[in-house]
């Protein structure tokens, strides 16, 4: 829901906004809470959306997510693509 809110807020400023946002982040094991995000950054090379407020919102929002802890209290690097569509019936829109 938080990522959805980021996108809806961006649509207010830029109606019709759509595309792909690749978020890269690191999950580290924490013995008290499980897997927590320690770093996050939008991968501009693999994203088609470059709106600064949207990127910042996604980068900050991922810190609220909780994941299973990586094995042996290690770390896992993740790159996750978000297809953001102003019209969910238009699957082609995210590839532009």
C-alpha cells in the first residue's frame, strides 16, 4: 500500500505517468526482527521513470518492509522491478 501511495502522489503532479522503476536494496539479518533493509537505491539505468519525488518515496518506503532473515545473519542484494501503470489494463505501458 505504501508504494501504491507513492505512485498515486506522483500521478497528481504528472497525470499519465507510467513505466518501470527498478529498486535495488540490501536485506540484512537482524536476530531481533528478522530481515531488515539496510540500503536502497533506484537503479536509473534499468528504470524508465526518473521523477525525483517518486524515486525518493520508493527508496524510503522499502525501509518499512520486513523480510525473512538471510541465512547465517548474512546479507542479500535484491533488484526488484515495479511496473507502474496509470491504467492497470494497459500492460504495455510499463515497457515504455
